[in-house]
C-alpha cells in the first residue's frame, strides 16, 4: 500500500511540473499600436462654400476652419457716396492747427467734420483713383453759427500738391493751390463773393469741375468762378473734402453725400 501511495505521489508532482511549463510567462515588450490616418483616400473630397473640391494629394482643411476670401470687386471710379458704410477708402490729415483737435467720421448717413481747435485745416481724400477730368458735387450743412469754410479738393498729389475750392459760411470763396513740391504752401489763385451762398447755419450744394488745370466752381446752381492755372499746371490727382476753423469754435460741417462724375 505504501508503495502505491508513493507511486501516485510521484505522478502528481510530475503532472504539476508539466502544467507549469505550458503557461506563458508575462511579456516584457511594449505593445504596438497602429496609427489610423484621418486623411481621406484619394477618391474623397471636401467641398467648400463655393463647391470646389481639393486636388488629389492635397491635405484638406476641416470645414470648421475654412476661411472664405470674398471675390474682389472693382473699386468705383465714378459714384455717389452717401456715407452709410465704412470709409476705409478715404484718408484724413491736417496741414495747420492741432492735429489732436479735429475728427472726421460718418454718423447716421452723413460725413461729419468736427473741429474743436482754432485755425485747423483738415482734409478727407478718396484714396483709390486719380482724375485728369472730374466733376465733384456735394451737399454741405453748417450746423453752427460760427464761421467755417468748406473745402473741395481736386488734382491731389502727395508729392506735388493740389487745388482746392474754399467756400466760407459768410458768403466768400477762393480758389487756392497748395504747392507741396516747391514748398511754398498755399497760394490764392482767385477769390470773390457770391450771393448764392446760404450763409450761417444753412445747407448748400457745391460743384467743382477740374479738367486738367482748368478749374470752375458752381454754388447752388450758380456759376461762381472759372480759372486756368498756367503756373503750376497740376493736371491730375485725387479728389476730397475738407474744413477750416478760425477763432470761433466749435465747427460742425456735414456732407450728406458726394458725387464723383465726368464733367
């Protein structure tokens, strides 16, 4: 009996050793992960708002980050500006007075020249185009009883100079040239008065015509002046508006609209 127990004990021990040999030992290697690319197959396509597929092989941009660039539109040459949008095509500057005491802005469909400093001359120029023949008409309201001057500019050049028509709220006018190249500043070419000007706090309509160096001014439908500059002879340039303050303040001038057209 003892021999039988010994025999079975030996068999039991051997079976345990065999089972242990068949159990795999823990691996010391790091697991391998397969990276799945989000890039679509060549047959896939992403459509933008304009419904244009990307080219094969081009990495598409997620639709949430696509920035659509608007198609450029032609900047107008001749048009009527009613000041009901942005004015990024215009730029302002001053030649006299404190540059911190004037402002030009559009408000409720009008362009406002606000001058709170004395003896300021400031301008607002249409940037995109120069003209050798142009007619500019604008409606101006003087909102204060203080003396002020409305300026209309033609043939403006950063390097050469410009012509300007100055119409005072007291009934006077003059045509001036600013000689930038010659550094002589302002020169009066012609001046006078007009009964057609609505003086004081009033509304006026002014029209200037510049054909090369031939200049004319019309006030409320009445021709006020004609002049040909045979000295500086500026023949083309940009157009614009402006305002002048004197010793009485404040100055508030409003342009309801400006029309740029052919003569």
